[in-house]
């Protein structure tokens, strides 16, 4: 019987992964142990919960008892007071417990393109897995670099079996729609209404205007995304995959979203107006060929499917919009 410990289990990826794994007959020998801190998850058949902080070694030791696999999702955004406890101390305790455990088989880290600078720096060529780490300003991006480096060093020091799945911005439900909002309900960044005067922001919000992110030269930015379903499918493929051992994979859409093409599609399909917004950001193109070649993974979402999924999503009273982190 395999037992997978999931940190950050109550977030969007954690919840989606747990549902998918428990529903997939290929993993019917797996049980899930969710390590929760501030929020809780409802235990059920093949699902148990442990409450506590990753920074507490005793909690981690208890959580790792008879665990064969670890899916490390727990993170914190721009929170200097807590980020090192989660990203460094917490991951260190997890890795130490893994290397000392007779039951351990694989450590899966969900990394991020923040470790490569995201769209903060110019990238003249596609971004591959061997590119040098280049965190953008702030503690979150630094934490993603430190996580990847720690895992790599455990490969070298202890021949640990691990896999890093490096994801860009993760979308679910209507996230993709709200990342384009000129209102206070905007998801993530840029915060569009802060880039124009209040009167224009209100007018754009009321008209459903789509912001077209422009780079310093006035060219529409290409930005990388992944749908949570595609990321979960990659995690499931990587579990115990012999070609995933000690490898890093970019997990993203085949092509980044071009904000100009996005605006054109929304005008054609929904009659929405658009406006160019000059920014200091740059286009990036994550290369996902390695995941396709070694894992046989394929993303199911392209620009049109991402749009149709987000605009077609209907919320109920039992499904309020929750922003787990600001993006």
C-alpha cells in the first residue's frame, strides 16, 4: 500500500490532485495523508489529515510515518515572516525525513517559473529546464529557487529519488477571466486598475474591457499559464515514472498566451473591447518538450479552451470565489 503525503493540500492544486488520484483506478492502492496548517480538509475513505506546521520537525516526522511519496505544494507568497519556515526549514525537514525513511520512494516538488524570473526579465530564447536560476525581486521567487536547489543537492548528496514539475501561473474555474479584470476583483497581477486613472479604470471595468499587456517596446506580451487539470495530469504521470527520476520538467501550455491574440479572440467571440497597457514586463516562452518526450505528457488546454472554460464557468452559492494566493 502506497501512502502519499500532500503538503498544501487545501489549495487549488492539492484539492484537484487528491480528487483525481482517489478517483483514478490506476492508483487504487494509494492512500493520501494531507498535512494542513491554517485550513483543514475533510477526511474520508483513503484520506487522512494531520494538522501542524512544516516548520515543526516533530509534526513532519509524524506526517512522514510510513509515507512512500511526497507531493510538496505548500508555499507562501510575499510573506517574509513565514516564507523561510515553509520553503527552507519545512522542505529541509521533509527531505531529511525522506532520506531516513525505509518506506520512501519519491519526492515531487511543484516548482514555478518564478525561479527563472517569470516575465520580469527579457528571454530571447525559449526557457528550458537547464536555464540558470534568476529570481525576480521579492522573497517568493527566491523561495522557489531555494526549493529547487535543495532538491538538486539531495540528488547529489544522497541519490534521493525526486522530480520537480515547474509550473507557471496555475488557472482553475474562472481565474483566467478575473486576471483580466479592471475591478477590485482582479486575480493576481498586474493590478490593472492601478495602472490607469480611477475614471478610466471604472469605465473599462463596466465595459468588460480586456487589458492587452504591452512590453517596453509596445509589443503584446506572451505569458505562460497552465490549467490545474493539466498540472494534475502531469503529477499523476510522474508518480513512479522511471524517466522522471531526478528530473525537472516545465509543465505549461504548448504556447504562451499572447495578450494581443487573447484580446482579438475575446472581441470576436464575445464582442469585448480591449486597450493596450504599457508595462515593464517581457515575453517568455516555457519549453515543455522535455515533459512530452520523457513522460508522454500533453496539455489539454490552449488559449481558446482556457477562455471558454473560464467564461463558461458558472458559480453557485456553495462555490464562492476563493483566492488562495494572489497569483
